[in-house]
């Protein structure tokens, strides 16, 4: 890649990063979705207290039961809403992440973010994304667990009609807490990326992160982030199902805030009472594999798509420039 291309990649617009992130998210999720289905079902199960042996047996039973009932397609239950959800989530996240990052870089006149700046950028982008995408993930969780064949939109409408519009924001508080996940992930990624680029500069190599390096760094970032935040993932999944499982409707006068707070606490206490602390880590092996692979492929595809977009834009500019020159020459001849 030329120096001009490298400069273009650093200065490429937020929309290009957002579209690349959305496309990469769809591709990576499609590859790893069966593991997400298994993990979601494990998280939503009410387990007995028989520790690890029961948990492993339960995981095998879930895998077998999905195949027995629905065949291979059963592992892709809810894929349509998940693809829609990840496309929206990644588009919003990468747009605001790049917008915030570029704003900081312009102020600092520096092309790299330090640790605190990476964390602040991730927190802003993650918070906005959590609020926008929560209804889609509510629908996805319902569709995955109930094996619904309905569309995402019809599932959302049904949830509103049956349980009320606020149900679409069940689990929003833990989702906002889970902003820590991408904050940790992208901070680790950005700082490791800075190290790699600095080493490449010393060796007089091109200062662009290759898709392969992005794959490795993305996996490392997600490993650390998922291990730290998995208990909240479990709690979030349980809360997404709360409106579906609890037909009990409280008085409309009860304050929404206190009701949500009680729900979070009661779900956490229920998990501890039935399964102990290990209940928060139900299905973590599958989630770790899925999350790490998904993140690795996400960064791999995104960096590849950004590089491809930069080259395409560069080629288009060259063609347009050549055409303009030709038109000017023709105009002079006339």
C-alpha cells in the first residue's frame, strides 16, 4: 500500500468505517452463530445445583435436542434478527467511535489514542449503541429461545402489544454496564495496535494493520473483555426473557425505575440461590469460543473492507481526475 493510500485509510470517513463494521459484523456473526444459539440457550436455562458435570451434560443435551427437533437450521434460529441487529449495532457503534476518535485526534493533532482516550471513545459509542439496539436484541433472544419463525419487526410489534413498549428496554441497565465489554475490547485492541504499528515503523515497514494482525488482536481483546463481563451477559439474557416468562403484571402506578431495579436484583439473587456463583458463568465455554472467533473475524473482515474501500475510493478519484483532465484537454483543443 502506498503512502497516499495509508494517509487515506487514516483519514477515511466515519460512514466508510460504519459500513465496513456493519458488513464485517454480518459476515462474522453468520460464521459463528450456532455457538451463539447454544450459549443463549444455556444462559436462559434454569439449572439445577449439580455443578460442572450437570452443566456439561446439559450443554450436550441442548446440542442434541436442537438437531433432533429442527436439524441444522435449528442452530440458526433467530439469525435474521441477529443479522439485522448486528448490522445496526456495528454501524452505530463504529460511526460514533470513529466520530469521537477523530474529534480527539484533531484536538491532540495525533493519529493515536492513549488508553484513557480509547476508553472514553468506547464508552460514548457503546452507550449510544446499547440504547438504539436493545429492542432488536430483545426480539432476537425471544426468537432464539422460542424458535420463532416470525420476522424481527413482527416480533417487536407482538412484544409491544403483549407486554408493553417498555419491555423492549428490559435489560438496558445491564446492557449499559456491558458497555464495559467493548470499552475493554477496543482499548486492548487499540493499545496493542499502537505497539504493532510502532514496531513496524522501526523496521521501516508499512504502518497499516493487516487483516491477519487485526484477527489476532481482536481475539485477544475479546478474550479479556468477555471473561470480565460474562456475569452481566447472563443477567442481561435472563432480563430479556423476563417479560416473556412473567405474565404477572404489576400495578401501572409502580415506578418504572424501582421495578426495573428490583428485577435486576431478583434475577441475580435467583441465579445465586439456584446455581451459586457458577450460575453466572453458565455456557461460558461456548460463549468464549463464539465471542473470540466472532471478534477475530469481525476485525479481520472490517480491516479488509476498509482497505478495499480506500483502494476503491482512490481508484475512483484517479478515474474521475483523468476524465476531468481529458475534458479540459478536449475543451482547449476546441
